[in-house]
C-alpha cells in the first residue's frame, strides 16, 4: 500500500463520516481542544438559525449571544476535553432568542 492508497482510504472514511454527521437529526457541534467550533451539522445550523461562517472558528462561549457562557459548563468541558474522556448523562440548557430553551451541551447515557 502506497501513500496514494492511504490518502484514498482516508478521504473515503472522511466522506462517509461526514455523511453520517450530516444526517443526524439532532444539532451537533464539534469542538477543538480550545473549545472553538470546528464542525457542525445542518440540524445545528437550522435549530440555532446560524450558518457556517458565524460558527466555525468561534469559541463555544461566543456563539450566538453568549448563551453557553456558563461557568459550570466551562469547568466541565475544560476537564473532559484535554483527557479525551467520555461524558454520559450530563446536560446544560440555555434560552436562545428565536429558539427558546435548548441544550448548550448534552451527553446522553450509552
């Protein structure tokens, strides 16, 4: 297997995983280690009446009008993300203009 074969496999895997993320009906936001948004699915953009340009590269706590700037959420994420830990049964809700109460963070149990 050469470098071109590996690149093709990587590209195929990326396209497949992006297809799965895009079809999830719940809003999904992917964060980098510094808590900036690196990806979101169409359900996220629809639910929060936003777009890619207003989301990607923006810190979680600055999205929208800062509704997710919640101290408890920040503490939790700052512990979880650096350790690549899994989170189950935890959620934080905020009131979003034009949307109403919606989760800032939700991790269901497995």
